[in-house]
């Protein structure tokens, strides 16, 4: 196994509205636990992944940006992208998190054994979100936040 866990972030209503301090906390906490680099798992189509914006690249490398095909079903592709992420990182679904603002995306990934954490679209990722992520990942050998 390459890592303990992997974390994917939606963009719109999740990163775009996020507290920058919370994103920094998430990134730092992942590094402190020797987790894989963060991923993007977005319903934006593949054009975005070819040319991502600074909104995401300051936190996630272009190589870790996972999009959907031009006309693919967003929920279906969120699930497929989670599978791609765990295969790359060598983690189990129980140790893979999607943070997203849409209930249907969260329900979709949870139905396939992944951890789904829903955020409020107007607030995005908060420090409470980060605490929730690491609480869920305790069973994967990740240390809980203080």
C-alpha cells in the first residue's frame, strides 16, 4: 500500500467558497500524516483538467485533477474518479474521501464504499470540515486533529 488515505475535493461550492485557512489546514494535515497529495474530483468537463485555474492548482497538482468527459453523468464520473484515485494511491474505498456540496454526489460515492462529506455550498470547506475528514480517517491510521 502506497498511502494511508486519499482525499478528493470538488471545486464549485466546495473549494471556490472555502475558507483559505481551512484548505491550508487540510493540505498541512494530509502532509503531516504522509497521505497522498490532494485530488480534484469535479463535474467540470475534461477541458478544465487540461487547463485548470489557480483556484485549484494552488492546492492540487494538474496531474491529480480528475474531471468527467464532455457529456458524462456527473455522479457516475465522481464514482469513477474515486476509483481512479484509490487505484493510483493504493488505498481502500473506506480510506478515500470526497468533499462535495451536492447530496447526490455524496450519496453516489457512499453507495460504493467511499467516505463522503457534504459541505454547505455558500461556506465550502471549513475547519470543521477538515476535522470531520480526519475523524473519518482514524480507522485508516490517520491521527485525529487536536
